[in-house]
C-alpha cells in the first residue's frame, strides 16, 4: 500500500527471443503512456522494464498489467496497486513481476 503523494515503482523482468515488446496498462487494458507523472524505461543494469508513477493519488489505484509479446507468443502479469489517503511512513516497493516468453 502506498500513501497519497508517494512514488510507485513497478518493475518487470522480460526475456524472450526475439526480444518482446512490452506494454503497461491500467484497468480494462487502458495503455499507460509516459507523461509528466509517468516514466517508463529499460534498466540496463538488470534488463528490467520499469514504470514509475510520481505523486500518486487515490485515482491511480487499481490493477496494473504488463504484457510482453513477440511472434512466438505473449504473456501477461498483473499487480494490484492500492493508494491510502493516510500519510505515514513509506511503503516498500511492489514485488517484482516476471514475464518469460520461451520458444
């Protein structure tokens, strides 16, 4: 659980051959796009795909899904993101999500 105003970090480890395309979405497959509060990148230190959401609000709560696909197949995993109105000590980061596409 995160408090209003905190930064949430979603991290997903994706591997596949050929290299999969990764897409983050929220709710009913609404794509998450990079914007002033949302950043997406590949962390080259561990080859993970990262989505960072700054200044979280209660409206940001919900299911976040990461999908990876290539011509071999596709795979998805989902995390429930909860935002609390109480402003207390910081919460630990969300669990890492793993997606593998094997041929």
